[in-house]
C-alpha cells in the first residue's frame, strides 16, 4: 500500500489512482467567474487529472479556475509546451506558516498552446503563445 504523510507526519493511505509528479512549474491562475484578475504561483505537484498549488487567499471548493502551465524541455524532451486548462477546486488546506492556502484542483478540460515562433496569431495579454488547433 502506498502512503503519504500529512503536516503532522502521520501516514495517510494514498487514494489516488493516477500518479502525481512533484513539479514546481510556474502557473498563471484566473478565477473563471471573477473580473479576470490573474495571479502567478507555482505548482507543487501535477497529475493527469489535477494539480496542487499555494494561493495567497482562500478559494472556495467548487470554484472554476483557468490555469496556464509551461512544461519545460526537461519534461517534454522537446520544446517547451504551454497548456491552458479549466479546473475545479476540490480541496483547500489551511494556511501554513507562510500564510498561503493549499489548493487542490481537478482538471476538467485542456488545450495546448503553440509558440508564435511557429507562425501563430497572438491573443490579448500574451504576445508569445496562441491556442493550438
């Protein structure tokens, strides 16, 4: 049985069927129903179905997010790849010593973005990447 440890170092049985990868990737987060405010953070881990990151302020479970990640060449074994996806907050962990709140979100849908260096068209606020067809 696979286990993990919580903040108190208590072993907790792992319930996830999909493997998580400890990856510190820059992430751009936008709450889908809000005024479009965007904030930057870093992922703590990523899987095929979700991710975990820290936020400065609490986000309510059920909140829909738009997340953009850049996977570097060390992960893709090719050029960097940007992925934008819609995710739903499924769990919040209380603020720790740094005052940041842990956010677990399930990925609902995604799209790959391609570099404009390959002849794509820009989108507002992003001069280097565009949606891939």
